[in-house]
C-alpha cells in the first residue's frame, strides 16, 4: 500500500512539473493563448514570464485584393501582411496571408493571421487605418 501511495505521489509530481504555467508577470496564471489586434506600424507584446517574451510588430500590408463590400466578385480575394517578431534573441521577419499559421520559438507556439481591417470598400483605404488581428497560441 505504501508503494502504491508513493507511486501515485511521484506521478502527480511529474505531471505537475511537465508544463509551465503562463503568467502575466505578476504571478497570476494567464491563458495559453492571446488574440491581439495591432495597428499598422504598431506592436503588441505576448509573453510567458517563465521563458520567452515576444514582441510582434505589424510592418505593412503587402496586398489586399479582397472584394469590396459594395461589389459582387467571382473571387473573394486575399490579404497579406508583413510582421516582425522579436523574442529577445532574434528579430524574425515574416510574410503572412489569410491562410497562414506559423510556428515560433522552436515550434512551441503557433501564430495565425486571422483578419485585416478595415474591409475594403470602393474607396481607397488609407494605409495608416489598417489593423491586423493575430492569434498567438502555445502548443
């Protein structure tokens, strides 16, 4: 019986150490994911105080061929952006399109480009008005 209790305690100890808890740097548990909306030329910080800090910068819109809201198009179009990620060691430039999901930090995190606002209309969009929404998730 003692052996069984010791094995159970050891198993619980191993399981509790197998994954670090994300924190918000004040010691409170944080989510394993974050959705951030970044203005053009702006940045957002997504971090895990136990290991890494990531600063994501929205550099530019590479293309925006999405169908304007007032029109009926055969093809819906696509949007593409350039971002940079600084993880305190490397500055990583990336190009993302509306279907991109990439791995960051030796595949421990995923980053997905979710949307680009504003949605096009028949009037040209001021480049400074763009905002990109990205979803950052820990594996």
